[in-house]
C-alpha cells in the first residue's frame, strides 16, 4: 500500500470537530474527499435546525456515507439547543418519571429531529449509573443508581432513538458513574472489582447491546482488575469484555482523545517513546491497538493540526509494525455502518409522539417535599456554579423562566449569585419568600453555607435542586427537578405559579 493509500485508509477512522457554523472549512471538505470517516458537531457549529441541516447536506455533498455525530443527550447536555436550553429532559428526569414508554417517545422525538438535521449517530444514551456519593461529571446524565431500572430506561432510549433512523451510541463504557474525578481533567480509577462491574455498572450496557445499540463509546477510566490502562486504551476491556464477553460487534468510538485522561497519560504498554510523542497521537495509536474503531478529536482543539497529528502517529505505527493495515481497514468498515441513516421505524408503543412530550416528561419527573405555598411573588435566587465541560455554556437559571411563565404581568424578582452573599439576598427579599435554585448543592460548600445563613436569618425559603438530589438542607419546601434544562425549569415554574395561587391558609 502506498503512503497516499495508507493515509486515506487511516482518515477513515477519524472523527474530528471543526470551528464555525457556516459552510464546512476547506480542510474538512478536502479530508472528506480523501476518505475522512466523519465529523463531530458541537454547540459552536449550531445556530438552528435549518442551519444544521444545510451544514450536514454540505458535508454529505462531499461524501454520502460520512458519519455525522453529536452529543445530544437531552436535558443539561445539548448541542442543538445550546443557545436556549433543551426542550426535552435528560436521563435522570426520565428515570425519575419511571415510564419506559415515555422515555421511548422522548428518544424517538429527539431522533426524528436529529435525523431531520442530518445527524447519523447520537452519542447517547449515557448508560453510566449514578453514584450515591455523587460524581463530578455524570450526575443528571444518568438514568439513576439502580442497575435494573437504568437498564430498562437505556433499552427504551435506544429503541426510540433508532426507530427514528439515528444510531444510538452507549457511553461511557464500562461506566463512569462511580468515578471520583472528571476524565476531562484527570484519569479516574473506579473503586470497583470485576465482580462489582458485572453486578452493577455493566448491567445497563448489556441491556443497551441487547436492544441493538449500533455503537458504544469508551470511557477514559481505569478498572484495576482489568489492568492499569484506561478502558479506551485497554485491549482487555474493549476486545475482551465488550467484544467477547458482551458480544458487541458494532463500532467502538472513543471519547475525545484530547481529554487529559488520555492526552496527559503516559502508557507504557508498548514502546512508543521514540516513535510517537505523548499526547493525542499516542492515544490514537493505543486506542486502535486496543480495539477502538472511531477516534473522536477536536472537542476543545478543533483544527486540521489535531487530525493531522493523529493521522501521522498512526502512519508511523503501521510502518513500525505496531498496527496493521488490516486492523485499520476492519475499523473503517465497522465505522462506516453508522454513516448512513437507518430506515425510520414507528414507535413501538404505537402512540403518537406529542409535540410537548418533553414537558410531559419533565412534569412527571418533579418531586416535591413540604408545604409548597407562596403568599406573594418570590425573589428567585439562582446560585450559579460552573458547569462541567460536557454540559458547556448552556443557559441555566429558574428566574427568567418563571418570569416568562407568568407573562407580561410578572412581578418576580431575580438575583443571580456566583458566591455567598446572604446580606444581599436578605435585603432584596424585604421579608418576602425566597426561592433558591441550585445545581448539585451538596458539592458546593458556599451554596450550603448561604442557605444555612438564610435559614438562620428567618428567611422563608423554597429550595429548587436541579442536579442529582442530595441531602436535605433544612426544614423548608423543596422541589427536585432532576435536571436543569429549559423544559425542567418550565415544569418547576408551573408549580411555583400554582403555589402562588394557593396562599397559606387556603384549603
């Protein structure tokens, strides 16, 4: 095989991101013509559905079977609605609603929208279990902590999404929920034995594979019983557990290789020091050697140089005999199976997908404790904490949504804080009720401290938790929305409007 033919072959396993929401960059067009496997779309590439459809059509003009992937989980992790917030709830809210037919309908609704936008594979659902202790990156992206219940939800989501003709991609194999660090920043080591993995973390993945999920995404995390390397780079995990023991024969796609768990990791499984420098290129070689088929690149670093570094590292590894042309060709063939949309099917439930299925699910996900009544319009205090990289800069906050829900006559006051300032809240409340909105309050000491100070001052509080439910912070009404997406906040706003219509003392 000539050098040009080898580079064309290697391009077939690459899935880079790129900058801009206009026409595809010239380098992307050229790489597609030269065999590029596909691309990944991010919020930076999206204005609205019509624009995305035009963008994907332009990509497909270069090659009809290009893989077009996206992280559209719904809920807090959205790309199509990155500018406004998602109109469907995320996984934890669907798990709280506990209705698999509703989950299937939500997923099919999402899938039809993605298909209309020209997407061929959605990097969803997250089959990770929710850690009771709380983890730094999954949280509301999980369907819950019970393996059997989460498995049923994963099954329904896969079936719904793929009924719309979009490939589902289970992630983050073998399960990120128990990790105590974020693989965007560090290499997590799961506190799990092999027996525990099979009894808990792998159960939702097994269900998704049985449901016919067409792809699986790897997690950059270590299970020590399976060796010291992260799953993405570990043949025991990909070739052994996933392929042989779980029987998955579709494409295995890596999470982004520039994440610190991979790009900052120095594996010594094979001698690459003099051949491939540490970083994305080394991760690309080791991922392919471990059994991965598609290499995600350019989540944060999005230009041609990133794809080129991965390509040239693989070229060098083939010439050195570390990888074979046959191994890469096998991956190219697998990855191409999700380049063309599958024919659309109908909803298994036979029910028509309601336009407001997202809001229906978000309402069903709400959990209220305490006597939720407001004598007058509240001061809404949104306690804003930095989102994870996976969530990104998506609008969050109850105050504006409550104002919109109440309409032109709204007299709701809104305060947004990024640090504890109880005196400011007390002054703004002026003796009236305060609705405090949090995201994973249990993880943020300043949030808990602020709420405690308000309680000590005798402020009438309602706590709205939009993250994974944590311990109670006091004897006051609480609403758990199980997500901070636009539709979840709308459901909360409806509750608060009703609470104002039922003042204390009424029956």
